[in-house]
């Protein structure tokens, strides 16, 4: 009898949740891996071709000063999905997954919050980093799991020559004979389209689609590659002496990685190829997002669906002498963040700083879910109604304990674990070429931004691995990937 009563209580609770959700907007939640600001609406690259994202931005609000909380996949996605900073969880590397840590094992993640309010939750591609554990755990995260996405078909052998820091299997890019339909991201979009087509009008859905590209390997078909000229006009503008006024500690954040330095991509005649492949990959993903938007239109769901598009962190393609992520400059932290749908102003461009961990409370507010008081993000609802509405704090990015970037409307301030600093004035120096931190006339600006350094700044969580950096002030030694780095060590090239 007791078991029957419990079963009926579960059924009744589910029915109440579904009934309460009736009439609420759907959510399409789109992630793009390693996508920097090379999107038309953001103006990050003059040749970027992203018509579908640009159209989405035009019917909603685009945040021009949005930043990740960590310049690396796992900590960034953990922060977004939990609305907690990496400095709060101690998750800085590609491991561990947060559910393996006792204090976060039962934490209600963003899709679970929607599920608890009667939403049907569906996912395909990369949303959580590295999946979500076994089948039982996956059931707790989303109701329906589609294709894992990923690279898709690969060439028989790598397209680029071996790089000096190792022949990592993901470190590759370029064109080889294959079809768009062979790519993992095409199947992610197909899953999303199928779920939209099959959606019931009396059951709102939270549909997450995680695209792999432009993450390396940036394999593209010829038609996307040919959108961009085979000349140096595609290359980002750089300064050869750009690292001369940055602290040595800035190198420690990306001390020895598979992503090659600018020096190598130049010498190997791969710089232009990499940039074209990255831009082409971005355009391909844009087309997949266009397929999802078309499905919403055809189903008649556009007017009742909130769409949010975000990138998990930025990416360097030669700027500051490197390629890849793991930096606290704008190239490493600035990401696309676009909202469109009911309750959101159209055609707006917000220059106020925004953070990815703000997405959780924002979507909760937009959909009328029960507010949570344990989130570190702040709802962007005021800016979605009025792009000029002020924000009470800057955007904060952290990469391992003690290393933080503070981005306000005008300034970028960086403080490293050894106490060295950088300051850039985006009003006069949008490329962050001139470090002003040591100049007396900017001392008050530095002091103003220092107050936003995280008050909680935990060391790496147990079992942390991959791109983990620690620093011992007493010996002035850094530990990168388990190896000691001293001031006298030559910077890897």
C-alpha cells in the first residue's frame, strides 16, 4: 500500500509540473565550442559570414561584451550550467566532472531546473564536457539524449605537418573530400530539427544543441573554405612585439600545449589555412543553426520559443603570438551571447559586461520558473528589456587559482597569481596592445578593478587534471601539468 501511495505521489507531482508548465515558452539552447567573436553581429572579423546568427541577433539582443568564466571547456561549461564560478567549485581543468565531487553531486543544473518545472529536456552534441557519466546519471541530466556529435568523418591521415609540441590527434585543420552530411554537427542539427517537428504543443521543451566546430580539428568542405580569400586579408591584425609588455606569468597559463605558437604556423605555412578553416567552420555551424531556426518557423513555434546562443570561450589565431585558448585577454574570453524570443527586445546591442553564468538565472526569469537563491550569476532580464540598463558588476574570468581577468565596459584588468598585472583601455586600444598597469596615472583604475577579484578562490579540486596550474609564492615556482616551471626556464616555442 505504501509503495502504491508513493507511486501515485510521483505521478501526481509530474502531472502538476506539466500542468504548471503549460503555456510557458520553449527554450532552444545552442552552444558553439571554441567560438570566439568572429561572428558578423559581434564584428570580431571583417570577413566573417554568419547570416543566420546575424538574423537571430537582429530579432533579439546581442551582448557585445559577454565573457566566459574560464577559458577552457570543462570549467566554462560547469560554471554556466551550475551558475557558479570556477573559483567556487575549484574546477579549472578538463577534469574532474563536477558530479564526482561530493559537494556538487546533487547540485541542480540548469536543464534539471527546467525539468523540475515540467519541461521536456532534450540534448545532442556537446553540452556537458565529456558527456555526463553512465546511463542512469544521463537520465538525471536530460530526458532524451541524441547524437553525441563531434568531429564526424576524418581524413585518412592528418592534413598538417607535426607541430613542435606533439602530434596531438585533434590538432589539425583544412579541406579534404567529404560532405556536410558526414559531419557530427550536421547530425546534431538534424536531431534538433526532428525534435522540434515532433514537439507537442501542450508540453514545453528545453532543447540543447551543442556544436563541435570550430573546435579543432577544423575540417571543412570546399564550399565553406572557398567563402574566404586565399590571401593575407583573412589574417588577424597583430603586433610582433605584443608580448614585450606582458608579464612572464602570462606564459604560464599556456606554457606547453598542443596548440602551436604563431611562430610555427607561420614557418609551416599554416596560418592562412588555419584562419580560413576556422572562419569556414564558423560559417558551417551558422548554417546548422539556420536549419534549427527554419524548423521553428515551419512548426509555428518561433514566437513562443526563447533562443539563446553562446560560445564556451574565445580562441586566439595568432594574436599575442599564440593559437588556442587558456588566456585572460579578450581574444580568450569574449564569446557570442545572443537571446531572441518572447520578452526580449529586438534589434538591440548591449555593451554592458555579461557573464555566461548569467544565462541560468536569465532563462529562469524569462520562463517564469521558481527563482533560486544559490546562483552566482545575475539575471540579464533588465538588459534584455533595455540594452542601456546598467550592470552592477564587470565580467570575471579565472584560469586556475589566482589568475583573473576583470572586464568592465571600458577596461580589461588582469592579475596573475604572482601579483603581476595588466590593464588595457578598450576605448583607445581594442586589440589590447599596450599594457598600462605600471603607469601611475592609471593607479585608480587598477584599484577600482582589483576590488572585483574573487573573494572565494579555491585551489584545484581533487583529481584535477589537464591544463592545471598552481603557484608557490614561497619558492616563486609554478607547477604546470605536474612539472615545475622556474623564472630561468626558456619559454617554449
